[in-house]
């Protein structure tokens, strides 16, 4: 037996196999094994097979030490003979920690004994074994810490990237592949897209196509093709045969973000680096899941924003439609009002015209009769006076005084004139009502609006000169098809209303223009008068509605104007601020699509 010194065994040995090789060199005729054991539950942490070829590979060092486990103490020697195997064994154990033991087992098929220096070598080897365990354990913990730090750094750097994700395109997969390599300390990787065009299923980064083909071939031979892969695979570079020689592999199917195993992630690194671990797999799976979750979240947020925009747009459109519907309903109501007033006017004018006619005629006759009676009375007074009969004259005069003849004679003519004026007003109202209810066809002609406005202003110059300044803002506009006398009446009504709305000094601005994208002209009459209270605006065009004092108007001017503008297929609009003035705007088409209707009783 060759006696070597303890220097032949290095405490900084890179692995336990190195220790086993050194002991085999010192004790070449022995079978040698080592084992780490957990004292709390007798579980084996790690072990080696016998080093000598004369023993079976199935010999388990655990069975050799099993009968000593319950009563062994630290730093003790044990020797025994195994009848079944016909082997002599020597066991030396060292307590690594209160819960762990390390064992060195030497055995052979003949009886043996050790010299003192050889005992020292074995004891030193057992100590080295314990040291190796601690070194392995600490290195494992350091590796876990490094993995976790890599993950945290990669994840923190990925947060901002995830916020800006829009879709899983090639750029997205390239970035994800780079981050996966950083996380696992891999130097190469690839994405395999199961559902993509078969001519371009791969996205490669520092991995050549030949290596990918070799991996695919290996997996196909193992009956686990990439397209059918459902669980992660880890490959150690030391495995023989290897799908990627001299390289560790991690293959991870991705089944998140509404995907079903249609993307495979492959990572590789050289055998000089640490093999991929379950921890790498967990961290990688977590990173990929979080990235896809961020991608899905961003997609949902964009979808939500698009939905909100669509809802806001729809709400705005609905608001516009509601406004249009309200305007249509108002117009329909206005039309129904005019239809009702037209029917009423037709009946009322027919029923009133006859009695008004004979009342007017009777008033004229009554006026003649009154004048005749007054002449008779005046003649009788002259005759009585000429008789010089003082008693008769006194009696006649007393009768005249008692009956207030002088007042009656003076007031009688006024009463007749006021009655005739009232009849005239009633007749005018009936005429307006008839205008609302009549539909005669009239001839259209080309009307110069500027000439028509100037004619109206000339006819109202007496009213205007009192307190109003007229401002003209005429633009170049064409002549339009219309019934001139009807438009004259409309514009006269609106201008007179503007004049009457101004109590003291003020101005009226009359503007003409061509509205954009419309086949019509626009006429606006703005005043600086008292304005219209908001509560009156909805009833402004109702027949018989007026805000003027009693006797100043009957409330049919704007109603008639509205009716005429509608018959001309135009629009009449009003805006007003109480105390600041009002603006009436007329829009009239260049040409009339049909004949204007007027003056035929329905």
C-alpha cells in the first residue's frame, strides 16, 4: 500500500470526484465511497458509487453504513465484515453540522489494517468531504442569489419596456429573447413559432440553423417534436448523446396571452457555464408570463380607450341626433299649429266676414243718420230761437242741458269713427288669418334683395330718423327666385320689430352673405334693443303671441313671416340676449324647387 501525505488531497478540490480519485490513488486495492447524510431523518443528501471495478455498480454505500447510523458518534472508526458480500469495510464519519454527517467507506474482499499515517489521510479526506459539502452548499446559495438578482434587474428594466408594448411582432420577440438570455446567463437563443409560415418559423439570436436542425432531429427521435411540446426540457451538456454538443439547453413552451403552445423558447449556453436549473425555469416562466400579461393589459387598455372614444363619439352623435329630433319635433309642432290655425282661420273668417260686413255697412249708415239727425236738431234750435218765445226757448234749452246734447253731439262722431276703426282692425286680422289659410299659386320672379331692403328702409325712414342708426353690411349675392311682395312683408315685419324694440338711441345692422356649402343667401337683421326674454323664444312664431303692450300688435306678424319663409323653402332663425338685442336670420334658396303656394282658401 502506497503511503502518500495529506498534501496529495487538496481542500479546494473542484469536486468530490476529485477527492475520490485521489483516495483511489492512495488506496488502489480498495473500493472507496463517500456519503452525506441528514441526521434528522437519515435521508441521503449525496453519495458516490464504489471506485473499484471489482465491486458492482449497484453496491450502495448507504447499506454499508445503515446499521451504524443509529449509534455512531462523530470522528469515530468502524470496521465490520459483510458475510453476504464477503467484504471487509472500514468507515470513518465526521459531523459536518449538528444535523449532517459525512462518511468515508473503504472496503475490500480480504482482511486489512491501516497504518497511523493512513488513518490520518482518511480523517483528512473526511474533513475535505465536509468542506466540499459546505463549499457546494454555499456556492449553490450564491448561484440562487445571483439568479434572483439577475431576475430582479431584468424585471425592473422590463417594466418601462412592458408599458410601451403594443403587439407581439418580431421586434417584441427579439427584445424578449435578449432579456431571457440576460436572465438565465445564456449566450444564445431562439423562438420557434409553431403556427407561422413554415418557411420562416424561427427567430434566431447567436444560434445557427444547423444547431437548431440538430436539436429538432434529436427531439423528433425522442418522440417529443417541438410542435407537440407541452412541458419544459432541461439538457446538461454532459448528457450523451446531447441535442446540442458542449452546450446546456433549456426549452420552454409558452402558453399564455391567449396562446396554446404555439411558441417555443430555446436557450443555450456553453458547458463551461453552470447548467440551467429549475430556478432558471421558474424565473424565466415568470418573466415571460409577466411580459405577456403586460402585453395583454396594454391591449385591453387600448381596447378600453378605443371603446371609450367610440362611446364618447356615439354620445356626441346621439346628442346631435336628439337636438335634430327636437328641432324636427318643434317644426312639426309648429306646422301642426299653423295647420290648426289655418283651419280655424278658414272657418272663423267665413263666419265673421258676413256680420263684420253688415256691421261696417250699418256703421256707415248710422254715421249718415246721426249727421242727419244733428242737422234736424240744429235747424229746430234755429227755428225756436227765431220765434222769440222766451218760454219755448227756455224750455228747449233746458231740455238740451238736461240731456247733455252738446257733449253727445261732439262725442257721437268720435264713437262712430272709433267703431269704424275697430271694424277695420278686425277686418285686417281676418285678412291675415285668410293669408295663413290660403294656398293660391303665384308666379315666381328674380328678386334683388338689396333693392328690396333699400325700398323698405326708404318707406320706414320716418320711424328710423327718430332714434335709430342703420348699418348696412351687404355682400355680393345673386338674385333669388321668390314672390317679391311676400318677402317685402316679411322683411318689413322684422325691421319694424327691430325699430320698435329700441326705446332710446340704438342701431340696426342689416347683413347679407353667402353661407359656405349652402345653395342659399343669408339675411340678418340685428338690433341693440331690449331683447327677448328666453321664456318667449319657443313661442315667438305662435299665432297671436306678442310681448308688446295691448294695442301695439296682435301677434300675427312673425307667424305670417314664418309661414311665408317656409313656403319659400327657407329657414328663419332667432337669437337674443335680454337687455342687449336680438338677431333674426333668414336663409332663402337661390331657386325654388316647386311653385310657391298662396291665396286659395282650403
